[in-house]
C-alpha cells in the first residue's frame, strides 16, 4: 500500500499545490465556517486564527508547535511527530485531547467524538491553511464537547489557475519528509490535492515512525448560488512505537531507553465528505454536509504500562524480561471505528440580527478485539497460557443534536444567546461473554456571549456557557452490560477578556477564565493507575488568565527589515479538587484529595519568539516553557518505582528556524534546530516515564511552481 500511495502522489503535479497558495480564492459557500478568514473580530469569546503563512516562518515540526502559540492551551509531546496530540485547555488533562473537539472545515475529525473522543490519529500539518481555536460560549454550536474548546483546521480552496508546491526535509534523528501539493481549476470545477510522507526515529530507542497521507478536494458549482464540495482522504501509519513508558530505574539508566523493540502501531484511516451550499439570497444560506470515516488501529505490544515487565510474565514460557525477545508473547489491541453523520445549518440575517441554527444526526460503531500472541512478533491469537482471543466487543453511539443562536446588534454591543441539545444512546455488547447493555442521556447546553466594540481596534467580550462532555461507552456501560455510576461531565464556564490592535503591527488578546465542574472525569492512568476505570473527581475549579501578543516593525513603522516578536502565556491559578458537598476521593485509595491540585495542570505555560525577515533571509529563536505539575491526584512529589507518579519538573525548550529565499526563483532553503540546548526532561508519567524530543537539525527545500 505504501507503493500505491506513492504512485498516486506522482499524479499530483498535474493538479498543482495548496496550503497558502490559494489566497485569492474565496472560501466555498458549501463549507462550514468556524471563525473564518476575517478573524475573530467581535466574537463574544476567546478565539484565535493562525494562518499558515505566519506560523510557517517558525518551521514547525508538527501541529503541537502551532497549537503552543494559542493562549490557554497546554500541549504535551508524545512520540516526536505530533501523530497523537495531547492538548489540554485551561488546566484540563491533555491526555489524548479528550476534552477538545477537533474539526476539519467544521466537520468532526476524530474517529468517535461521542463514544471515544481520543486522538490516536492526526493528519500532517501541511494539509491545512489555517488553525482556529474557539474557547468561549460560541463553541456550543459544534458539540458534543463544550468543556474545553474547539480546534478547527481549514483546508485549501482550489486556486483559479495551476499552482504547485514541493517541500523536502531531511536531517537529524533520521528525519525525512516529502510534501507535494497541487491545485487547478478545470472549467468551473476547482480541484486541489496533496500527498505527504514522513519518517522519524521518535524520542526513544527502538522507535521508527512512518506515515503517508493523501488528500483530495473538489469544488463544483451547480449554479451561481449553489455548489458542492467533495473531500476525500487516506492516511496510513506503520510505526515501531511502544505504549509503555519507563520505570524510575529504567529512566535513570537511560532516559531514552525502550526495551520493547518488537512493538508495532498500524493505522489505516479513510474519510470523505460531501457538502452542499445554497446562497438562497443575500441574507439566507443553507448548508448541508454528509460525512463519514473508517479507522483501523492495530497496536501490538508487550507492555501497556510500566507496571508490566512484560505483560506476559505470568506465562512460564516467558518468565520475565530476560526472555522478552525470544519466548515472551504480546498483546494485540485491535480497533475498528466507523463514523457517519449528516448536518444541516441555516444562516439568516434578519431584522433581529444574525441567526445560526442547525441539526445533526450522527452514528458511531467501535469493534474492539484483544489477541494475545505466543511470541514477540505474533500477529494472530496464540494458544499458550493467557493467549488467545481475550476481548471481542462492539460499542455503539447514536446521537441527535440541534442548536440555535442569534446575535442581536445593540449599537456598539452584540448580545449572542444560544442553546444546544444533545440526545445520545449508547450500547455495548460482549461477544465472548454474550452480554449486552445500553444507556442514554440528553442534555441542554445553553450559552450567552456579549461583546462591545466602539472602535474596530478594541473588542471587550464576556460569556458564560454550560460545559458538557459525554462519557465514553465503556465508562457508562460495564463489560457485563450493567450501568456505571459515571455521568457526563458538566461545568459552568465563564470568561471576560479583550482583543486589541491599537496600532498597525501590534495586536493581542487577554482573557480571564473560570470553570466550575459538578463532576469532572479523571482518566484512569492519573486517578487510580493504569487498568482502573475512569473516575469522577467530583467538584473541581479551574481559573486563571491567558494572553497573547504579536508585534511587527514592518507593519508598525514601515521598516525594510521586519523585526517581529510573538508571545503567549497561560496562568492556571487554580486547578483544584473542591469537594464542597462530598469529599473528593483519590483513585489510589480511600483518601480525600479535596484541595489538591489536579494532575497535569501546570500553573504556568508559555511561548516567546523573536525574529527578523529581510525578504531574502529570515531567522527566529523560540522558547517554550512548561511549569511543574503533578502526575496524580495525591500530588505525590517523590517518584514511585513504576515511574507513574511523582512531580514533573518545569522545563524550557529552545528552537531555531532560518530560511533563505533564492533570488529570481520561487525556492526557499530552510534550516531548523529542535531542542537547541539538547535538554532531556520528563513530559508524561501516565503509563510510565516519557521524555521530550532529542536535539535534531533539519534542512529543507520549499519550492513553489
């Protein structure tokens, strides 16, 4: 299949590339807009839109580098290529980005947003023209997750004439990447497509990451006021990557060690959508989108956490780590996800303001297997002790939702009330035990936003909304088919802030936030150890301040050399178990944790960058800071033997980016160094100790044609 993807890519030059190439093409009327090219303007809440032409100056390694520019986000590294982002918002746990709703052109991108909202898959950054993040009351439009925020990626619009782009990168840590994008308009039909492939040695020994991605988009006018947009994508990852982190002893012996050289992670993901837009009149637009995806994920591994050395140690033929690569078996955690949905929206400008309303029908199926093999490289069920088929179950989620919001213009004020309704039915069946169970829930999710803008250079905003996040299927229904007393997450989210652009070349945003949870759900790996079910932390509170600022001397003073600076910070002053009505109990035992800080909620995070651009030469230095944090609800400081608990110390990472534009050509030579100081520090303990990326220098060629 790798060859077939590469062969398909060879056809793309006849289409020609994307990303920031189609600036003169309007956003198709058939696409769902989250923030839009005009930016947040008078949005009644914290909102950020990052254009590719801006963040590409930093030569980002992956999506993690871009998201760190957004105030309020804590982005935790994992394997070194951003293939499985871990994004937390305002002190929420970042593990697998479960508290974030991720969209592409307004359509769900994750494989099971209702039943298992996790990021085991993420397309390459080069597919997108902009990254949008919405954290205020406006996120109730999207759902079902309205607790943390919405991340939306916009894809390129087909250019009016043939354009192309080729990117080649190679360097340290066995880095290699090729990106080829293309677009053209044939008659009235616009087409744009892209191919990307990358490889890297990861952050640990015995890792080798490899992915390929194909993307195609066509915009077909049906009349002057109607059009169709068709999108399709195919993604494949085949990586040697382990699930388990290190024990404390293993970390001290070699921070980048990894004894599990036979572990393998494979994904096949296919997605498609068909969107229709009808501009009925200047004041009325109807949008309909049909979407679907399938994802196969096979993770063969010999350990799922640092407490297993290895998972098959109870088998006499294995006996322990001494026979890891000979007679010890493995576990195949095999998953198949199918997602389908239909959404319709109406946008109306009327005497009472601007109305946006919509409805969605959505269905998800999960087929989950566990095959335990007899050898380190098994790919089928074995016959030894503990081997064979250990799990075979199906999990389903069916959802119907609707929303309406209206923006009332009252002089310099804009008042935006809105409400969303979610009705979700869950079902779980165990094919081995022959059990079945079901459950359902429904929720009204109101929100209210207010903005004031007497001057286009300043917008003050405030908002309050209900935060809601449905439980996973496995967290609401037991394997035996019974109900779990684990309800959906609910919170009340407040924010007050301002966006300002007082002079050309200077802009920023500042926001106070507070989130009060009735029952925050804490992942098992930080509540009661790997293998436990997720637990309710009860009442919790998050509050703090976030901000960002950008400066350009060229825009401000007309300098020939653009000296620029960027900064973003998040201060999570409070992220604590409250236990006002009932004491919050630790997942590690019958111990109250009321008043303790929530795990993986650093008080301070931030990013700063300074650089210059002469038009021919550009360079930038970036500093990224992550404050200290706890890895468990007991706020354990001393590391435990298995490495899963203990303080994670604060850390800085410095990066360098430089580029040279070759005169009289459309070629650009690039040079980047990740982790300039070559520091090694802990980033995660949830499955054992994981560390940051190693230092690596990468050179590249960026050619437009």
